[in-house]
């Protein structure tokens, strides 16, 4: 066990002790292994090494929760579900009960990958022009920060579906740690205190949010203070007792409906009772001898990841050099074309015939590659017309789990913005998503991520908004070799792309792959966002090729990755946000 970031000092001694115990465990159990784990002395960054069990999430207590479930005999799905519920307690800005997401599950015994879609759905009363004002303009406040912005939540149904179909413990077992964290309380970490401070204005105006996340005088929770969440604990206990019905028909449903009725929300009893998890066929593509399993629509992540890999496969990227101008130029032009397609063709496949097979066809990748000018940028306006709006707060969270039987879970879930709509459900202790903003409110007008859409992603009752979430599992010779995913709104897909390229083309270990500087382009705005770490020389060469570069205001993505060589697991939580951790199962 190894702690990458410890968010608060009060737990430091306990953590140090655990670290010592874990190191002893790793080394004592390592002596019975054949070859020792792979540690390259030349690498600047190193993953955490464990036996075959590993959990990586954006919050340390949640990672510890998942690892403890593995140690108690649970499989990867049990650990993932426990981690997901724990994040709902410890990472309220993105972990959730009131949102939705996507989970890939690789079952080693069946050599099969399952894609679980638990994305939110639009309420029955939602109409296409829900967010247009009387002048026909998009009312962003309504779309992002009102009761109307919430889709029918899918997280509880999704996690429980995974647990009941693919877990090995009882639902009560995997919920117990989250209940304990909520009931007995956690010490507020610095990252949580910081993030609440930033979101104060938005949250404090809603009485329940004020009650849950701020002191009686309205000051945000302070780092190091004990934070108990009694209402959230009651909600989790109801789930442990009654399963999903507690949320979609029982006590929690009543609280949601009361809140909706009092505040002009659209979600009804029928919406909740009708919510369904959908198991979809995982998308599978190939790249340089690797098989990549990814999420199909209504996430755009899998389609465009595979589409971009198909374009890039035709060039010898390794020879160009990592993050050289020639390499980045090819990345930009590839991203530009994929995101242009996203705006036109992607939406909920149950409502719109998304041409998935055509988009991920190798011959289409070749055609797009052949249209790329290697000397000069192609203006986005030459690819398709569009508008140009700034990016906004990307939040979402990913976690990866690997168990000692070789089962793998790659899960990304979200309430959209940091703290979602900012509105907590009175009495239930959790925040509502603002995922309705992921729909295209008006054709040609970008959403909060600057992403455009048309009819394919227009609002319709019971439709799922288009997502960028990109959980992936990568295989070689039929065996899983690594899994990754990331938060980051529209930058999720390009973050996962660069992680795959860093590992496959540039042979980086997963910690190096996470640490390398990233770039992002999404067709519109026609701007290349770059992180710190792209040299001035490279930037100059890219500008000479006609690219408009801009330093990204935020980091681009934050991955949670696990790899395995069949003997050991290697975990890497991205360094871009403090508080996350890769935690090895403490025994083998
Ligand atoms: N809410 C961000 C996404 O689903 O892509």
C-alpha cells in the first residue's frame, strides 16, 4: 500500500503506520513471487506496486475502501461499487448518488467485457426547447443551475445492477463502509475544503446545500474538521435494506419528488420508477496489436477514441518523438476531425441512428488521415462551420479496480459540473446533477464544454444526453494489460487518447504516461489548449504551422490507471489533483 497524497495532517500518523504495514505486506508476500515487479531505474515517475489487487480513485478514503473490500474477499465489482458509494460521501464535488455514468466490467472467467450504461435520462416532461428564453436564446442558468437541469439519476441503479449481477458479496457488505464514513464522519481534507470554498457562492443559496456543506454561519467546512453526513447515511442505509427501490420508489424517491414539486422541477414518480440501466455491447477496436474495449454511445468517448487511434495508426509516431511539433500537429488534426464528427453524428443511439460502425471503420480513419496536411493546420471552418465559446468547469470522476482473479472495472461517473447543479435534495443528503446541459439546448449553440450538437443530441423525453466519458480496458493477446479513464468534460477523450499513445507508442509506464504534458483540441473553438511542459520551441513550430495555441486555464484530465503483467498490478493516480490514491490490496 502506498499513499500518493494525504489530504489532511490529522490522519498522517495512522497513514504512516498503515504505509509501514503495507510495505511489509508487499515485501513479505513478494518473496513468494517468481520475478520481482518491474521497476525501471530510468523512469522519473513510478506506479504503486501491489499483488494482483489494486484500486485507484481520486480520493484516498474511497481507494482504501475498495482495497479493503478486495482484501475481504470481494471481487473487482464489489470493490468498484464500494468505491463508488464511498466517493459519494468523500468527494461530493463528483462522487455521487444523484448523477450517472458508465462502467466497463471485464470478467476473466468468461473472457468478456460488459458495458453498463447508467447515464441520466431526460424527464418525461422535458421538451426540445426547455432551456430557450422568450427570445429563443439559451438560458444558461436554467440549463446548468436550476431544478430543470437535473436528469433522472442513474448512479444508484447502475452501481446496484453491477453489484447484483457481477459482485460476490451482498449489497449491504459493499455499502457498509460508505455508511460508516457518512455516519461516523470524515476529516475534511484540504482539497475538499478548497473546492467547497471555490463553489461557495453557487451552493450556499440552496438551503439544503447550505446545511450539508457549510457551517451554521455559512463558512465552508474547514480542513481537519470532522464532517458527519447523517441524511446521506440514512439514504445509504435505506439502499442497504431495500435495494434500488428505496431510491426509485421508496423513501428517497419521496424526498426527490417533494423537492421537485416545491421548486418547479420536472422529475416525477413515474420518471424515477421507469429508470432502467442498459447493458450495451462494448465497442472493441484495435491499435498496433492491442485490443481496446470502450464505451459505446450515449458516450462519445469510445467512438472517438477508436476513430482517432485509427487515424494515428498510419503514422510512425514513435519516430516523431513524444510531444514534438510533428507529433502534436498530427494529434491536433486528428482531434479536430473527430470532434467535428461528434457534433453531428453522436447522441443517444435509442433515439438517433448513430453511425458507429462507419465512424470506427479503419478505412474511414485512412480517408481522414489522407486529408491531413502535414505542413499546415486545417482551419476548423474548412472542416465544418461553427461557433466559438470558452470552456468551463470540467468535473466528473473515474476509478479503476483490478482483482486477483484478473477481473477489471473501469468506471467513470459524474454529476456534470463540480457539485453538479449545486442543489442538494432536502433530507436525502446528496446533490442533483446538471446533466441536462450535456444535451444540445439549441442547434449550433455550444454547451458548457464548448461542444456543439444538433438533432442527434437534442432534448427529448427519456433520452440520455451525450457524454464524453471514456472508461477503457486495453488487451494484448487476449489478456487485459491496462485500464484507464479520466474526468475533464470534453477533454476526457483526448486525455485517454494520449494515455494510450504514451503507453503503446512511447512505452511509458502508467505513472509516466499520466505525468506527461497533454494538449487538447475539439474542433471548435479552433484553439489548441496546452499544459505546462510543451517547450517554447515546439510551440513556435506549431504556430508556424498555423495553430492557435493557448495555455489551458486548468490541467487537461486526471487519469486513474492500473496495469498488470499478470503477476503484479501497478496503479497510478494522476498528479494533477491532490488527494487521490492508488491503493494495493494489502494481501494476496
Ligand atoms: N458531463 C460530462 C460528460 O458526461 O461528458
